[in-house]
C-alpha cells in the first residue's frame, strides 16, 4: 500500500516568510504525536523570499484530511491566514517507500 504525499507552496506577504516558517514548524511539532503523519518538512528557497514549501507524507489521504480538523491545526491556520497571499498544490503523490517513511507493506 502506498502513502499519500503532498507538496505545497504558500506565498506570503513581503517580509512574513520567517513568521510563516515559524507557524509551519509549530504545525510540524504538533504532528509529532500523529503516527499517520510520517514526514512534515518545511522548506524555503533563497530565490523566493515570499514563499514557503511544505512536503508531507501521510498514511492515507483521509488521515491528512482529519489532521486539518484538529484544534491545534485550526489555531495555526487562523494565525497563518492573514499573511498568506496564495497557496499552490504543486503535487499530490503516492510515496512508495524509501528512507524516512515506514514500510508500505
């Protein structure tokens, strides 16, 4: 069985990238207790000062959707919304295995 993975991009107001990174790292920390979330990586590009990328791997798409309803997640979303100028789902993938995720058998 494959895993659900998601690669997304957040565009934020000028000068707010570090704030968005902090919010997303809090989200990553809140996922520590969720076994269904195997990878939650927050990334930036030196060429895009107003963008933050997130790569996630979940046991299933439904596990990812359920995480969005958690109180901690909702609180972080409310904090992030005012500085987000756009969001882009770069890709939805099926992670088949590799270093960093549990076996998919």
